[in-house]
């Protein structure tokens, strides 16, 4: 069966529209984007990344005289910073394996190992503190002769800490925080609170579950 002349011309025109990809275009398509490569730090930039400056932050996080919400935020900031530095080392050395063998590579490898160890140590300490707060998230306070249950810290900050650690039992911990939140007495303004009598003006505080 012979195709009409018009159909033959259309068929040839359609097949002629197929564009062959050049070797340069194929290489560009199969390679990582230039932007991604440009953002990867070189040996000099990577040499400025280290984890030797955590002492002050740890002192702040460990200070038992600070509000516990502030202590948790210090752990969150420190742990997040260490994770970012580890990610920088991982990304740079995976994209440019030569960084492991160039001049001064021993210092880069040592700095990377130090960051890994520092991150692991901080995570253990941070997780231990967060689990303690989840176990005992409230305290008992005596105000105006009445004992009420109050939160040890801001519960949203505690949730943020759990999210940051990304623990295997994250959902369970979140559920326990939600349960504790329901036990906390609703906040009252000073106008609504009963005036304290001289005999009951003192207040005490103790931990509670």
C-alpha cells in the first residue's frame, strides 16, 4: 500500500525534528550542576572548618543555674552546628575524594574525625538531658498556700529538642510530652490569682511527675 505524497512529506518532516544530543550536552546533563560544584569548599575553605570551639557552648548548656529552656536551646544550637560541620566535611570529601590525599590532607582528616567524635559526645549528653526532662517534665510549686503543677521548661522547646535529636522513639517521647502538658495547671494572671496572706506568702518548689 503506497502512502499519499502529502503523508510521506509529513512523515519525513516529523522524523527530521529529532535533535541529536551533542557530546558536550550529554556530559553537562550527566554531570552534577556547576552551581553544586562551585558550592563545594576546596581544601583551603575546608581547612577553616573545625569543632574545637565547643567548650563555651557546653559550659552554657551544662549550667544548672540557667533556666532549663535556655539550657535546652544551647544544646540544640550546639548540636545543630556540629551536624552542619559534619555535613560539610562529608559532602566536600565525597564530591572531591582528592581532598583525602592532597597536601595537608592529614589535618583535614583529623579535623573531620574530631567533629564526628564531638558530635557523638554532645549527642549522648544532649539526649540524656532530654530524656531526663521527658521523665520529669513538671514540678510542684506552692503558691498562696496551694500546690500546683507547673512545667519545668517550655514544652515547645522540648519538642524541638526531640525533633533535633531525631531519636528512634521520637513519637513515644512526643506523646509523653503531650500528656505532661495536659497536667500543667493553666496560667493565671496576677489579677486572677488570690492575694497571698502573710502566713502563706512563702512558696516552695519540688519536682513532680
